[in-house]
C-alpha cells in the first residue's frame, strides 16, 4: 500500500508552484524529450474506458492503473497493455490518497508470465488534468522504471482531439536552490499493430450504423478531419499571438514545426503552379470525358445487341407459331379427308343395296309379268 507518508519525497518536491503543473519555466526541460513519443494502442484505451465505466462513471472520481509496453530504440514508448489498480482519493483534500501497490506488483507478476516482453512503462489516470497528488503517485512508479510515463486518458468522447496526453517528470532547480520535479508534456499518438487493427475493425463493424451509407460515412470523416484541422490552426494562431504579446515564451521546436507546416502550403500566385494545376485538371477532365464516351458507346452497343436479339427471338417465335398452325391445318385436313372417305364408303354400300333391291324388284316384276301373260293365254284358250 502507498499513502502520503510513503511519498514524502515527492510530496515535499511538489509543494508550491501548482504541484507539478506545467508552467513557463519548463521550456528549458522540453529539449530533454525531443526524441520521445508515446504510442497508445487500442487495447489500452478500451481497458481504461471499461475501468472508468465500472468504477467512476457518473461521478467526479478518477481511476488509476498501470501501463505495460515496450521501449524502442527510436525513442518511442509503445503502450500495449494496462490493468486497473485500486485507488482512492479524498475529494475535499487532494493530498490524501491511497494506491494499492501490492496489488500492482502481484498483477504485474501474472502479466509477466503471459508476455515476458511487456514491462512497466508508467501509469494512467482519467484526469482530466494534472492534480497535485500526481507527482507523488509518479514517484511510486519510479521504483519500477527510472523514467515512467504518465498518460491522462479522457474517457469522454471528443471529436476534435485525441483522448490522450502524455507527460514525463524531470528535475528542475528552483530559485531557492531546492530541486523539485516538474511534469513535461511529450507527444502522444494512437497506433495499432496489424492484428489489433483487425480486432478493432470487427468491433467497429458491430457498432456501425447500418442506415448510414458508405458515401455519408466518408463525408462525415472528411468533415471531422476538417474540424480538427481548423481547431489545430486556431491553437497555432493563439500560441503565436501569446508569444507576440509576451504571454508565453517562444519555443524554437514549435516554431520550426510551424515553419515546416507553412512551407508545405502551395504558392497559389505562382504562374508555374497555376499552369501545372490547369494541366492536371485538363488531363483529369479529358480522362473523365473519354470514360463517359466509352461508357455511352458500350451502352449503345449493348442496346443494339439487345434489340437484335429480341427481334431474332420474336421472328423465331413467329416461325414456330406458323409451323404449329400449318401442322394443325394439315392434321385437320387429314382428319377431314378420313371422315369424307368413311362417309363415301357408307354411301356406296347403301347404293349397292338399293341397286340390289331394285334389281330384285325388277326380276319379280318380270316374273309376275310372265305369269300374267301365261294366265292371259289360258284365258284366250278358254275363250276359244
């Protein structure tokens, strides 16, 4: 456990002067961190936000934890993992606080068994700004690493700025020749390894608004980037104005960076640049025009082919229809001829029967005539 007694050295060194809050006199110390940069990975941000939501959401409390990572030879400090540490602070008296460093040591031993490369690189809190007790807590972490990093993570989403601010502490001589430590701001950024990017993309896929189109998302991203750029330009303008008004000391490193930024801006009054822009624009418009002509030609070609194909199918359907009609007519004619043949056969039989009956009747009449004639001769004989 750690309390105010354990951090007497840091407490004494933090008296006066805002207890470690950066001031004008820290300008001479910023040269010590010119090659330092803190790279915060997504897993750390997720862990800090989860810790805050579980412990301090809806309150004025802040949470504290340990940062794990690796130190690279190029001066970058990659913060790849973190875990929460029990922390209490008196809201009425900021100098009264408690950090369970035994819990921190046990957790670090367990994390080291999982990944031996990760080491303690510093600690974090949810600020949102530096507090008087932070130098004292920082002294505790100096037991585990000579130069720990203090990262303030803002768990509340802000669109125009990164949620992290990183600091290191350095000794500085005061006017009364008493050495004390001061926090110096160092650059921080957010980055991820390839495996982490895949995991973050899967997380974002679950929370993405399905009703938002890809174009709308891209426009929103561009708008957000422009807002951030405007905010940064305003910060640069305010800083330069404060330097001109002697409210802040001039920082050569910042001024060099500003000059590099301004040197990247194009000179729009340069005739060669205007001509180059015109040529580039004309080439692009020519490409768009050729693409439109080719697209229209292909569309017309497809339309003609479609009409020819439809006409061929219609003619084929008409031929099949006529063929079916002819086959039906042939079948009907054949059936009609068969019916007429049957009818004529039946009529010929009746005619033969009638003829036979007529012949038989004629024979009977002939025989009857002969009989009558014989009878007539008998009568004549009788008369004679």
